[in-house]
C-alpha cells in the first residue's frame, strides 16, 4: 500500500493586469496560473499527425504558462548520428547523402502539416545547411565536437516546426534557443551544466519571454559552452533539459509525455501483464533509473527532487489518463519492478604476475574506467581476479585493454543481460531465470541483480 501526500502547488501565481489597480480585485478575481514544464519525446512528434496531437494537448493548458521541451522527430537523432558516421568513415559525398535523407523526412512531414510550407522549409534548410557547412570545413580531428554540431539539428528543426504550427493554430508560442540559456562545460556529447550561469540566464531571458507569451517552445538535449560551441547532454537527454528548466523556473510541475500510460513494472517491449505504478517516490524513481530503467533519463530526478517539484509521466496517446506521479511521498510497498539492460559484457581482470588483486590494482583500474567513461554496473573481487559488468561498448573496451596490456590479463565475455528486480519475490526471480544461465548474482534486502545469458540451444543431428 502506498501513502501519498496530496500535492498542493507551491505558488499561487497571478496574472497581473495593469489596468486594474484595485488590489482587492486583483487578488480575488485575477486568474491564477501555474508554471508547467512539459517534455515531448521523439515518438510524440514523429510525424504530422503526432504533431497535431501534441498541439491539441498544449491547447488544453491555455490558462497556464508552459515551457515545452521537445526532442528531435522520431528516429532523427539516430539518422543524424549516421550522417556524422558516414562523413567520417565514407567521405563528404556519403555524408551529404545521409543528410539528404534527414532533410527529406522533415520535408515530407512539413508538407503534410502546413498549408503553406515555403517559409518553414527555408528555415529548416538553413539549419541543415549550417551543419553541412560545418562538416565541409572539418578536418575530422574532433569527432565528438562535429557530432554535437550535426546531431543538434534534430531538435532545432523539430522545435521550429512545432512552434510554427502552434502559432498557425492561433496559440501564441515563442521559440527559444536552449543554447542561449543552458551553459555547459566543453565535454562534447556529455556536457556538464553550469547551474549558476544557467539559472541566471533562465531568470533573465525566460521570464522576460513569459511576459509576452504563455507558451515557450525549446529544444531538449542541447546547450552551449563558453567557447560558443553547441554541446549535447547525452543521448535521451531531453528529460534532463526539462528538469533543468523546471528547477530554474521553480515550476509547479513537470510532465513527461510518453507512448506508455505511465511508469510500468517493466519494459512493455519485453514483458506482458505489467501494471502501471500510480505513485512513486523520487528515491524509488532514482533507484529505478540508476539500474537502467529507460523510462526517464537518470539525471532528471535530482534537480526536481531538490525543489519538491512533482513529476508526472503521462501518455500522449491518452492525455486524460492520470499517469504516474513522482513526488516526495512515503513509500510502504511497491510491486516487483523489473529492469533489463542488454548488450552487457563481463570483464575479468587478473594480474600478469599472478599476484593477488590488491587495492592499488583496483585504484589503477578505476582510474582507467573514469578515463574511458566506463560505467560499472556490478563488480566482484576474488583473490586472483576482479570482474565487472558493463555496457558492451567495444571502442571503449578496446581502449581500456590497450592501456592495461602490460599489467593485466583482460578477458571480455560479451552478450549478457543484466536483470535487476526491485522489491523482488522468489516467484518473479524464478520466472526470470527460466531458460537462462546465471553468471553472477547479488541480493540486497530489496534488490536482486543477475547477469544472465540464454541457455544455448543444442540441435540434435
Ligand atoms: N533526441 C535525443 C536522443 O534521441 C534526445 C532525446 O530524445 O532525449 O537521444
Ligand atoms: Mg530522441
């Protein structure tokens, strides 16, 4: 059973009307509004019909101030990743061919969405031409920098389209370049936010913009460094962007609109008979995302928890549904929640001189994990070896192996799954182990983690 606190909005914000000077009237009868931050992911804006749906959801919140964070359309981030890959691996011509596919996708949807598409198409083409000009000049010495300048086009384009469409529908929406407010360091593809400066920027620019408009449309996933370069915040980072805005605006609530009814007890692409969790604590949500639940980006919760801003995960397919509410509540009991991460590798390290794996070895290994940005999902130490479970990223793992070549024997065991069950019971665990070999298992009081692989099928001759 869950006990929850009813959320009461922190602020009663009042739309002041200058022509009314009577204080009593203003306080009693002026409309009350809430500051809400919405995030719409790629699936919700993947084509013209879906953009119309997003527009009608936004329209129902006409009495509030909305800051709306939007991701790139559909699978456009992947398509733009292919552009940069093609540029680096197969040359300019192939790169441009890939970019043409991205342009074509946007063009088709824009033609389906607008009565007159000329102006918006010109705006979109100038965004893509900017990326293309950058790549034409690149000496290919900094992949991550070139990646950010290219892949960010997806969000710039989708927000232009949605903003223009809302205005055509009679709403008054303003487009904000997220890079003008979100300041990061220079870590390409995984920018770290400068919170102090970002807070100041948002206070100045966004509040000013809200004086003139009720709806601000901005990009997820991107910011800018001091050296004026576009920086992305890591894949699926738009949730985090929404959380940054929520924190800095002291929002009354944040909503992530998804193609699922809320947070479920597992991934619907893998499991049947899942149930929706109506209410979750911030702590539980952080734990779930830490263990790899893909439903929300892991960095999202902390900032809003800090200000006790409730987070709703809701369905853009069924916008009336109440979704999942994440807040400061007291938790008593949750159903078992299953998180599966595939493409996992077990890496076994043993010393070349057959000595025990001692603290100084571990400290050397962890320094290198940090250097290569290898995230340890599970680990185990025995007398003569040390094993970790991590995401199977061959580029990173080969670089690590190279650095360790003189000191350690490194064996990589690929193709595993990491299954985590929060609030497990034996029945669920037994069910999950069916047809699997368990290579590694760890139980805490309310969490079990298992690294497993499929039992090989032996074919009879
Ligand atoms: N478009 C980016 C991605 O797909 C960011 C996001 O969707 O959150 O990774
Ligand atoms: Mg996306």
